[in-house]
């Protein structure tokens, strides 16, 4: 049983040998004002000179640092590729423009949404620093929460000011006072007070960033063993599920339940601190910088090799080698170290029993929100936050406003978790969840764990801090089936008096199979409606951490097998399957009674499909199955932003059943287009 552990000293190390913390370097920001010119990202549909010029919204981290540039070949050259790749496709001359003094990056709302790749802020900061300059990011509302935290950790200046963004024009001269965070457009003679930081965020910024904070807190974190203390029944009545877990895991025991208000930043003990092969190198560097590298074993650490493992590139092998060498040196073994093919991060660790109800899990990947399906608080963090956690056993966490979504009604034919989350994102529109913490209530216990996993996972695309299903009978039945009955934490439920900024109901009776068109998961439409458009495509891709479970693949195989009776025996378009883990890869080779004794893999292969290794691959534009320029795919992946699945490719999102049906049809559409009639005993999972 995985449980939270105190610090473990390496042989020959004593607490007394760990240096005492140095005093914080307060005031280091007060000696300079940063000056430069505006570098504006304009919306191509609303450029300067048009009737309504507008700054570009929703620039995601895939655009800031393309996946092929998220590579480090050694700890000594961490950021070389990150700098070179900054805005490689969105603004190819970005580096040159920064070097000539355009150091105030101006963008619209929702800047840097998306993945946890700390390569983005580190690369942007490095581009300016290599010529002795400092970059200031100026953006509007609701910027990516992970990028924002990463920026404070690294000392990259980030200013949220919708007014400054609206006023900015090409070539405007700007100044920024790091001490006061006052921003001035000197050309226009206007000054702006940005969105304020929390007190702790400002302290981290002012006192040298996360490395300096980590060094100051390291020794004390070794001396004090973590303790988890749950709120009493009376106090819990006023707390959401997320708040109850955060409160129980608080480091500062003097905090009271009433202190947990939106915007509060506190230290929180972590139960598990997982990384991928892509995010591990910078976390390792952070751990070494804070601890000295040889004093303790990394706390609550786990690493999965799932991003850069089957590309055939020597540079990618060097990157995975950094984590491999670290795991060997630190004694990380399975299931805490997953070798290539063992499984995808967010699927493998729950499968191995490392994720349990009541846990607090910051993972260095945005889809760590998936752990909310299991009754845990899962959040995406950057590599430096993770490295800080490996060093101290805790992370800094800022509470967000809470919203609740209550699922009512009954699941409709062919509807799965993917359809539900696409419908939810469609309803939320351009603003998505506004960075809130989302509590899901499955009132009728309609949603199996596999559906919940998809919904919680895609709270990354919803731009939520986290999404959580409070543990219920569905949750505990899943753990009982795995033989896990003695779980570490008590049963919890959302407090009856908990407050939500938004309280919504999603009636499952009104949710149909969906397909999301480029370039947003929220750009979703009923699959039957899309089917009438006869949209052709090149590839059908099933799997990933979102829909790579045995049940997901079974739902697709049931469609493929049933379609034989309608004359559709062979796929009309390339079909490729990516199991969520090595365990699933083996399981789908076994006879399945619901398929007449055939295995899932046999059904796919008989129709012309192919089974790949368990890894992320084309989900983020890597490997031979990634989309080439001009190609189009329908996938069960979680993200279809521009260039996400390959430079110049177009991704459409749907459930495994819809993807399988589309592969047979040759155009995008639901299983009903094949003439299949829904029978829950035949197709339900």
C-alpha cells in the first residue's frame, strides 16, 4: 500500500550535516526598472488596421514551445532547445525581435493555457537573458495556471492587465518596476496596476524564486515528518471535497478551516509526485539545486517514460536517459519507475495502486487532473514545483474558486465520458472553467470509473485547477475489484454547506455522441450532425491516457465486430490503437466473451487495424503516427489544438466507439451511421 513517507536520508548523512537556511534575499528587486518595446501577438482575424484590432487569445504552450523542442540532452544543456523553439511556428522571428529590444510580450486572454511544460517560461526567459535582457509577459484574464506558477518559480515577470493589453500598439515603449509590479506604457503615458498576487506568491517572487525558497525550507522539511489531519465533522460541512483534502494535507497546522478561502496560498503535503520522461530532467535539476543532490532520496517520486520513448531519435533517448540514470541512482523501481511501454503516466499510476481517494497529487503534466476520478486532488504543476516537492515533501498551492457540476438523468445510447466532457466544454465556451476547482456529483451513479477518468483528465482542456469526483460507491467498488479495501484515508464527501461560485446541472438525458472540430475541444457538435457533413480523414487513432483502458478499447471493438454483420469488415481509413498501459496491451490479447471469444486485438487486426506500444506518441505530435502537414485525424485523444498532433495537421476528438465507427465508414460519424442499433447489454461497458 502506497502511503506518504517522511524524508529518507542517504547513508552517512545526518540532519546536522544539512546546512542551516540562509536568510531570504528580500529587496533584490528594488534596484532596477525594466525597459523595452512591445512585441504584440495580434489575432490574425483582427489585425492592426482592421475595424476591430485584437490581441490573440488562448495562445497555448504547444505554440510557445512545440513538442519537438521540449527536449534536453543533458542536465548541462537543459534549455538550449527550449530557447531555440520559442514560438517557432507562431512567430518564427521571435528570438531576433526580443534580441533587438522587443522585450514586452503582449497577448490576449487565456495566455499559456495547456500543458505543464516548464520549457515554455524557461525558454522565454532564456531568450532574453542570453543577450543580457529581461522579458516581461503582459496578458489579459485567466492565464494558464501552471505557466503562471512556473513563471514565479523561475523569476519570469508576468503581468495580467487587460487594460494594458487593450491599449498596447506595435512599437510602444514600456517600463516595469519589479518591486511594485507597476507597468507603464511610456509611449501613451499610461500606467497600470496589474492583477495582484497572493502574499505567498509575491514572497516567492521577491525572495529569489523556487530554488531559493527550497533551500531555505529544506532542512526543516527533513526534520518534520508529514502528518495528515482531517477536519472534524462540523468543519467539514462547510468545505468542498478539494478543500477537505487540502486542509488535511496542510503543512502549517495553525491554519483553520475558515482560513481556506479562494486566493489563499499554503504549503500542502503531497502523497505522490509523478513526472514523465519529458518533465523529469528539469525536476531533477531542481532537486539537485535545492538538496545538493546527495543528501536525501526524492520524496514521493515517480517517473513514467511515455512521451519521447519510441521516436527513434538519439536526442530523445538522451533525454529519457537523464530520468533513467536518476532512477537508478535513487533506487526508484517499478511501479515508481515505469520503463518504456509500461504505460502512460495518468493511466499507469492509478492502475498500479499509487493513486487513492483523499490523496493530494501534484503531477508534472497537465493531465494529472485525471486523478480526480479516483477521489484525489490531482493538479498539473511544472518541473520546478515537482523538484521542490521531491526535496521538501510539499508544494505551494493556491486555492481557487469552486464550482459544482451535478450529473442527473441517464446515459443515452453510445454516450461515454468523452461525449459528456465535450458537451460540458461546449457549454462553457471560450471562457471555459475560468481556472476554478470543479466538483463533480454523479447523482445517479451512472458513470463508471473509466468515464470519470476521461472527464477529470480533460479538466486540463477545461482550464480548471482540478476536477474531482468525491469518492462514492462506484469509487470504492473499483478499489475492491482490485483487492484494495484497506485504503489510507477516511471516506469523505462534499460538505452540505460548501459554497460554490457556480452550481450547474448537466442532464445526461440530453447528451449525445459528440465530435470536437479543430482547434478546440470545446468546438464540439453532435456526431450525427457531423456525420451528415461526410468529413473525410486520413487516420483514426484510439487510446491515450484519456481513452486507453480495456473498457475503452472494448467499446470500440464491440462496434467493429458488430459492423461485420452490416457488411463493414475492413476499415476504410488507417486505424491505430494505443493502449493506456502495458497491462492493457497484454489484456487485449486475451479472449473476450463479449466478442465471441475473440480478443480485442484480434478484432482490430481482422479489420485492418494496428496495435502500437503504450505511449503518448501522436497525441502530442511525436513518432511515425503523428500527423503530417495537411493530414486530418479523428482521435480519442484529449487535445486538438493547432499543430498539437503534428505540424499542419488537423485533429478531431471523439469517443472510442465513434472513432471506430468512423474508421469503418471512411468519414466521421457515430455507430448509428453503420446501421447499428444500441443495445446496452451488447454495447455497454
